[in-house]
C-alpha cells in the first residue's frame, strides 16, 4: 500500500534519517518510536504525502510519488486518514461539522445516518453540537479520529494520539484503533508510550519500528 525504499530526508545539508525502507501492508499494525527530535513526525508526513523524500523512492498504492499528478495525489491522500498531534479544529463549527469537513473537501455528500453512527462509535453522540473549545482533551482526540476515518480510508496514520490524555482515555483510543485494524485497516502510530505498545500487543499482531542513529530499525521483543 505504502512503500518507502532507501528513503532519506533532511533539512539543509544534514539528513534527519537515511536509508529508510518500510512496507505498510494491508491490515498491518505498526508503532513508530524514538526520542524527541528523531524524526517520527517527519517520517509520518512522508507516509501521508505531506513531504517528499530527499532521495529514495516512495510508492503509494502502486504509484511512484514523483510520477503522480495532482489528481493522483488527491486520490491517494483520500485513502489515508491522519490524526495529527495538535488536533486542530475550526472553532466556529460544531464538532459534527468539523468531523464532516473531509467529505466536503473530497466533494462527497454528507450522510447524516453514517455520521451519527460514527459519532456513536467514538462515544461522542451527545457532543455532536458542541464546539471545539467546549470539548475535553479526550473528546478532541476521539473527534480527530472520527474525522480521520469518515471518508473510509485504507490507512490510518496517528501522531502521538494519546500524548495529552490519561491512561483510561489512552486505552479507549487504542481500542478504537485496534477495532479499525480488525476491520482490515492499516494502522501506523507514532508514540513514546511503551505501555500503549504493550497493551496493543495483547490484542493484535503489532510490529514496532524505532528511529535510532538516523535509521529505522525493527525493535526487539523487549518492548
């Protein structure tokens, strides 16, 4: 689905990481770890086409990123749902309207029944008409996840989705991501929370990648 082959990315004359190869297969579940500043967010951006690799080859759904035209890129991006670390919303819109925005961008009609079902799935039915400033941290994270999956993407990419919530909410968010994976979605999560990784391992088959010394390596069984 998404392949990185001998990819490098850098700012200025220095590579943040180099020689990275990654193959996100359908229905797989990945965690990406590494110290702050190691490039986790940058690597995720390469995986959802927000950045283009300095060198190497990136392939999205069978197409080379450097050969893709604007329509190809737009179509590929609609197949990747992203949960950003900062969970930004439009404060003047209700939560349900914020969740529906990707449909509007994609030119798809808003299905009220499906939206209600999705909000129920993330436990936000009673908050549909609330505005973002009225939401708690956990509610914002669940709204961000709902927004990421409303277009039924094939891949879910999440950047520290539990970084600003307590453990109880972290477990709830993880259960939603695990459920998506069991539905056949590919999941890639950047996190520094080893407890989250261990909890996921108890539920699904997980691969753990670690950025270290500007390389991406598969972590051992010690996690």
